[in-house]
């Protein structure tokens, strides 16, 4: 996802989108998907969501 598009989502919409990504991933890949989402969110930081 393009980082600039994150500004178009509200907090609730972004949470729902991330949950969908995790659910769509194959069962054996879910933890890896969650960890990758966590790394991306930490890299973006709170300032990326203002």
C-alpha cells in the first residue's frame, strides 16, 4: 500500500483493513503477516497518521 494513501483512512477503517489482511492470509502465514504489519506501523509511527 502506498504510504500516502494511509491519510485517507480513519483509525477505525485502518484497523478493519489490517484485520482483513491478517484474516485473508493463509493460516500458517498469519503470524508472519501480523508481525509485518506491526513492523510497518512502528516504522510509520504516530506522526504518519495525523
